[in-house]
C-alpha cells in the first residue's frame, strides 16, 4: 500500500500515472488545461512556434484557454499589438476557448473567468502564465503559474516536468464574524510566515472555517498563496465545489473529474491552526504583502484613494460586502470599483441590497465603476482605469503592494478586505469595519 498522500500529492500522482509520489520527486505530468493571456501569450506563442515549427498545432485545442485581460482598455499600441497576436493565433489554431476583448465572448480577469466558464475541475492540473493561477486550487486541483518557456513546451506536448512540493497546512476553525473575510485570513497567514515562507510548497487550507466559506471566498484564500511564495494553494472539494463545477461544466463539455480527500497520516512539514472567532480585520502596509498589521493598529492613517477589484477582490461576494458598508453613504476619497469579469459586472445590476442594485449603491456613494478587467492591479499603461499616476496613498482589495505595482513607484498601497476598504473610503483614513458591520 502506498503511504498516505496530501491533496497535492494525490493530484500529481494521478497526473503522472503513478500510484504514489512523494515530496522531492521529479515527475512528468499530463496537463489538463493551459491558460495564457495578453501579457505572456505572445511570448508563449513565439516559443511554441520556434521549437515546434511555424505550422505546428497545439497538443489539444480543447485544453488551451486564452483570455486577454491585463492591458486591454488602453490606447497603448504595444498592448493592442499583444491582443492582435492572440487573435491571429486563436484563429490559426481554431481554438474554441478564446475570450476576445471587444466580442460577445469577452470575459475579463482570467482567474475568475476560468471557473465561470467551466475550466476548473477537481483532481486536474491547470497551468497558466500568471502567478495567480493558484486561485483555481479552490476547486481541489493543482493549479500554478509557469513561465513562457514552460508554457510553450506544454502548448506543444501537453506535459510538463516538475518537482512534487512539500505541503504546509493552515487550518481555520470557528464561525466567521461578520467583519472578517477570506482576505483577512490570508493576510494573517502571509504576515505570519512571510513572503518566502511557503516557497515551492503547497499551501493546503482546511477546517470548518474554510468549508463554511462560499466558493469565491475560497478562491481568495488560494489566490494569494503565491504572495507567500507558494507553489500552489489547495482546498479539498466538497459538495459546494462539486455543485459549482457541475453547473459551470456545461459550458466546457461536462468533463468527468476526480475528487480527492485528505488522507489520514499524510505527512506535512508545517501546520498552523487559527480560531477565526479571535481574529481581527487585517491589513498589509506598504510595501509588502507580509507587512501585516491589525487594522486597529493603523486606524486613522490618511488615504487618497480606495480601489475595489482584481482577481482577489473583484468578485460578487467582494462587492456585496463593500456595498453593504457604502449603502446610503458617500465616499470621501476617490473610489474605484472594477468587476473582475463581465458576469460580475452584470451582477452589479442584478444583485441588490434593500432593493437597490449594487451598481447604484456604488454610484450613489460617489464611486467610479470601470470595465471588467485587471485594470490598475498590475499598473498598466498610463491611461489604465484607476492607475496610480502620482505618489498617493491607496487602500486596495488587490494582492500586491510592492513599489510600482499599481503604477507610481512612490505610491503607498495598503492591502485589505473589501469591508475594510469600503469603511476607509467613507472616512478617508484607514478605518475598522467593525464599527460599521452589525
């Protein structure tokens, strides 16, 4: 009998066609989905063509997903050229899953679009040319970011060579207070272990506190595994996951999938247990995601801007939380709202609080709403919506606050939950959402 395996090890053993794998094993794995976007797609395509030939075909057109999302609503010529390269390649390869900007198929941020369109399934291997591909670990799969060279090879062969990571476990127990969100939990973890604390390790999230979260909040947990250096984040699939995947899978052919569960006795190298009932709203101060503080410790810090969006903080759950704070009030600082996808954007009109749509709550509060995209999270060209073009202070639901991440290299970015960002937008200073959440 093979030794008990962690979730990540079970998924990779299946992908490698082995009965078992162990941390440190170097293995070939079969890839189920390869995703790329407008930033890295042209480079990946160039490498693919260089090594496999100008007329080569991708290994499986059903398994390549291309989603322009980063630098798209801009007049920047080079950014526009990148999207043109994707269009030409998708047409040449006859790819069914190309979500082109400016078309009825356009989606928005790749990490949220992938599950919406049924490309995330338990037990699979999903690779993407973006570090936040680890978001999809929320669906019980091995999902990680890779570079253009590796992606070009996968595009031609459907395989990749990797080392099985060790696993760290983070267990959350208790009933979440109404003033906490998954963003607070993951900022606490990163603050505890540091931005290199999980380097090339799997971060497995477990506990009744995790399984009480909806699927979007679980995505937030896994999304920021990379901010701790993690190879991947992962949460075992439960009925919530299965129901979501079965519903969304209709869009991509209802492919079968395998659900793996934690095995008793599986070896991990680290475990930390949290009681969510005793946790406080958390923030990351400039200029690192591990520069942790309790919101109460930095309360009153002056701000110039608030930003609610990105793959980390631009989902319907995020906007409901923020809108609940902002309803019937007015913001004191420039506040930008950017839905992650076009589906989320539609949800701003269909989801309501007290009979008022989320969109109208934001507009009535004085916020500005942008098109579904990554927008200012990665800075982008100077005409990008919400970009920090001056050295101001911003509180944001995004995932990174390194110098220059959202634009100006001298700008100060504080990372926080949508609840904390919305509360701070109302006062113009960092504010504790516990004062507004009943």
